[in-house]
C-alpha cells in the first residue's frame, strides 16, 4: 500500500514513516506542504494521502474539496491536532476517507489506515462525540467508554489480540469487556455484537 504523509512537522513525519516501515505492506513518502503534496500526487498514484489540515498552503475544507476534485484524486484523510469535531464532520461530509486526530497512538493510526484502505470511512467515535451537544446514542448510554472502544474494534473485524494492543490493555481484559457489553446490548457473540452496532448506526 502506497501512502503519502503530508505534514509540516518533521518529527511527526519521521515518526510515522518509521512506524509504517516497520509494518508489512506499506510504502511511504512524505511532503511538508500542500504544493509539494500535490506535486507528488501528480507524479505518483497513492492508495491514501494523510493530509495535515493546517499545514502551509492549506485553506481548511476548501483545500480538501479542491484536492478531491482533482482528476484521478487519491483517497484523502485529514490529520489534525487542532481541528474541532465540527470540522471533522465537514471533512467526512466532503468525502474524506477519514479524520485522524494527532492524539491517536501510532498503532491506532496504522490500523485506521488499514481500515480506510478497505474503502471504509474512519473517525474515532470519542472525538466526534466531543463536539456533540445532542442526545447521546442509545447504545453509548448503556456502555462504558472502554466497552465502546472494544465494540468499535469488533465492528472493524479486529481480533481480541489486536484490540488489546490498540487499547494497551491485556487480552483477558478485552474478553471481560466483551462479556459485559454482550449482556448490555443483547448479543450472544462478536458477530452479532458488531451487527447490532452497525445496524444502530453507532459506527
């Protein structure tokens, strides 16, 4: 999978490149501003571009729209350390492949990239809920934050081991959370739990 990381923070770029290169199946290139990112996109077909929302040359959602309107535009995900949940929602509505807050761990970011590579749209539920003043989703009112995170992993088809690694908890702890969330939402197994979450529009 060929990806482009476009961000003006050199340390972040270097860290992500090292992390992706340690994973199987990734080929990574970088750019430090919008102009160099677009030049690379014109030369190379990328499976996914991680685009910093506020790097030089970017004008918010308008720039995202312009890049997505390019002929043969790649899938583009916004990464940001400052954008609000409202901006994340706008980016997703504009057709971004996802929204990745810079607070995500490197492991979670890699998994999110794999998820988007399958054609899915990604945004962390807890980040989006941070800007939601409306009523809580019925399922989220039943579950703890950790149970929601485990359930999100289930809907992404992750194994218990992968969920444990993403959340930095032990695999037996994941199994305990699964047991309680099954009971709370009326599921008998992981497949049914994932279907209930998806049918309810939770993820």
